[in-house]
C-alpha cells in the first residue's frame, strides 16, 4: 500500500478539504486528488463524498481511517527503530546479568527520557562487537579491550568504565562457605568450575592469565546446561565453586543456600571498556559516557590484580 497515499487520505480526512490537505502536505491539490483516486482504485471503494463544501468521509472511509492512522504510526516506529539519532540508543552487553547490564539499568532509571535498546550479540567477542560498532549496527558495546597488543580500528574509541571485582560462589558444604573473604592464594587449593568458556575470547585470555598468576585450577570441562543448572550443581557440591562478578545478578531458591564470598588481597579485577564510534552523534551516547564515568569505582592499584594487557584509558 502506498504510504504517501495513506498519509494524504489522513490529511484530507483531518482537513475536510483537498486544498487544505495539499497546503499541509506541501503538494498541489492535483497531486492530492491523484493520490486519493489511486488509493480508492487499490481498495476498490469510495473514501470521500466530494461536495461543494469539501470532502466528507464515506462509510468505507470512516472504517478505513483508524487503520490508516495505525499504518502511519507503525511506519514511523519502523523508521525510528533504525535511523540514527531517532532510534533508541542501542547498546550491546555480553550478558544482562553482568555489571554492564546493571549499570545500563541504573542509567535508564536516572535518564528515563533517553530511549534505550539493550541487545546481546550472542557469542560475540571484542572483535565481532567492535565490528558491529564500526558498521553502525550498535552504538556501543562493553568488552575488555586487550591493548596495546591489539589495536582498535581507526575511528573507534574506548574508555575503561568498569573494574569488576570477583566473588567466589560456593554451596553451604564447601570448605570456604563460612569465610568472610578469601585470597587468590587460598583459591589455589580448590576447583573452580566455569564450563563452556570459549577459547580465544578476551574473557578466556583473562582467566588463563589469572590462573597462571595464582596457580588456580579453572575447569572448563563439561556440557553447558545454563546458569540455573550450574547453580544447582554448586549448591549440592562440597567441592565445586565458580567465580562471579560482584555486581552480577543471579537468582536461586532459598534452599540452595549459596554463598558469595569476596576475593581480596589482591582483588582480581575484570576490566571492561565502553567502545563506540568517534563520529557517532546519537544524543544519548554522550549522556551514557558521562554517567559511566561518574559511576566508576576505582580501587587503589595496590589492592587489585589486573591482566598485563589491560586497556588503561579512563
């Protein structure tokens, strides 16, 4: 259906005059007449009674009017969903459970007028996500940026906005269950289970370096049945533990009695940066960057452990 003709029909219905509708649409009265005639041919009905006083809707015209208005609303929403500057700010997070997802929700609460579209590019590492930013598919993404060994493409910017400290998650029968905090050295005696981590990703590189630094045993073996299954296994085990970010969100039944114990002295920190395109003029992007900069919690360097490849930009 010709949306210009539909738009013209709605304008004539509102104005009651072909001439007034033409003025409102900045087209000639002849163009209005042609569009309405073409629409009537397509629908095989009369939409207006033409009179000396103007144009009055027929019964069919009255029936079609609300649908015509809805067609235009849907078209406007479709246009706004993809047009930069008019669509929502589109931000990628690896998981809505992580600190990035939590911070985006806080941003939405403090900036409710900025429309936000939170997406998850499944299985996308920093390179795939950066390519999506470069192509304009998304406005920004959260990832660890391994620099200077790997350079960002020209025109892409990154700023470290999250230093996510770790907690160890254990069941009630685990030997560490009653600790208020643990050190990385103490974790070396225990099996840390993190099945399904894809080799070659920046997070796999991070945990490889963490394991080497403190002699940890990080077990990636086993099929992945989802977080709910992982939590159930840990709750029943006296040996299994896993690492989670301190601001990550996990829910489990009270009967699991799982314990989240901070890892300190030093605190391993997973560094995440916001990545965006320098020429992106979306009005919400600057507000997001300002919010993240203000919300960033910086732990004294002497008390944290960071991988050697950490992107240092603030």
